[in-house]
C-alpha cells in the first residue's frame, strides 16, 4: 500500500485501538486508513449509552481523512482482539470515497488476512451526483 507498509498500517490501527471508548461492549477496535497521497488517519470505536450514536473505528478514520481534505483512499487496516470486518454502514461509507480499497485485518493472535471492498460489499449504493 503505497509508501506505508501493511505492517506499519496495522501497527497504527493497533495503537488506535488503545484509545477506544468501549465500556459497553468491552471490544476495542482500531483503524488506520491510507490516502492516495500517502497520509494515514487513525480512528477507534467510540460507544455511547444511546447505542445508535456509537461510531466505528473505520468511519472515524475515514471521516478524519475527509475532514483533512482527502477524497481517495487505497488501504484500510483494522485491529481488534478477534477478527472483524467493517460493518455494512462502514462499508457503504468506504464505497463513497474508495470503491477499490484494500482492507487488511489483524487480531491479537497475529492472524492477518485481506479482502477488497467489492468482496465485502457486493452491491454498494451510489447516487449519480458526481
């Protein structure tokens, strides 16, 4: 993935998971997303007593990148205690800015694997506004 190695991206995701606010699930997730320009943005899950207001690590990282002016992303790394893929809401948000993004994940056992967004979200929703 560009100038940032998979290992480095996963390490940034692991570090981000330490900042998670997950008092309800006890399940801390970290994400690191790589922009086409080579910038890395991290995020962690932030839970809320009103569960619908909870936000996933993937969207935090993506939205931080968008807020900094990035509009294209090529890689996303996830770290969690157990293997996880992005939820449907996160996949749809990723499709908006990175329909070809590569997603890698790692858990605390060190297991790592990867898929493309199109393998996880086979029928993304798009508006014809571009």
